[in-house]
C-alpha cells in the first residue's frame, strides 16, 4: 500500500513537471521570438538566421553568416534578405514565388565563387521519419539544382536534410506545418 502511494506521488510529480515544460514552450511561441510567421506564399519571409546574431559576427543560432556579407542581405526589399524557400505538402517542387529569391542567391554565388552555402531541407511532422529525411533532402536538391543551372559551382553548395527535426514553428495545424516545409539557405564564413 505504501509503495502504491509513493508511485502515485511520483506519477503526479512527473505530470506536473511535464505540464510546466509545455507551458514554457507555449510562452516562447507567443512572445514574438518565432521567425517565419507570415508571408509564406509571397516569398517575403526572411526565415531563421537573419539577425546580426552571435557576437555581432552575423552568425545566428544556425550558423548563418549572411547578414555580415553586405547591406543587401539585411534590406527587406532585397531578395537576398529572404533565405527561406517554402514548399507545398509532400512536394519538392519550387513554387514560382520563390524563383526570384533563388535566382538572386545564385547570381550572388556566381559573382562570389569563394562563398559557400548549406541548403537545409526541412519538413513538417507528418510522415515517417525516413520519408521526411528523404523529402527534406529532395527539397534542398531542388533549390541546389536551380542554382547550379545558373552557374553555381558544386563545391559552393552543401546539402543537409533535417526532416522534421528542426521545426520553425510548433503546432499541429496547417499554420505551423506550412512554416516547417522549407529549405533554408545558410551562408558559411569564407
């Protein structure tokens, strides 16, 4: 009987701790700290990693060095400030709204052959993990293919897929899912 009461006390404590953790996550979502919250279909979202970041070096939490490359990377009217390409559900086809963004980055890379990028493919949480890794990779490859057609060298582009592991938005609805179906263009230090 004493053992049952002890187990019940531990179970209640675990539930309370879990509830606190979820509340902290919910609070972080409502304080404005999440990026990529609007303009998905019009290619106006800057995406993650678009601030001056760590130690003023232009590095964000995901290692994006772009904001230190020039003012055009921080100008919201420049396509170079937009470094997130969004996709439709279960698709790796680049939507027409994002072609000018990819073209601008390709032109920059062709003009700066020592500059390297990583294309980070991501998916929403739906689907098996293996499927999501493959889809994230295919999304990054679609962007890379468009850049390579324009003269970007193979050695300038790295591809990585995170599948569903690095969501830009948390939630179980279309609003969150559409922000997670993306490829991020991450500039690396020269």
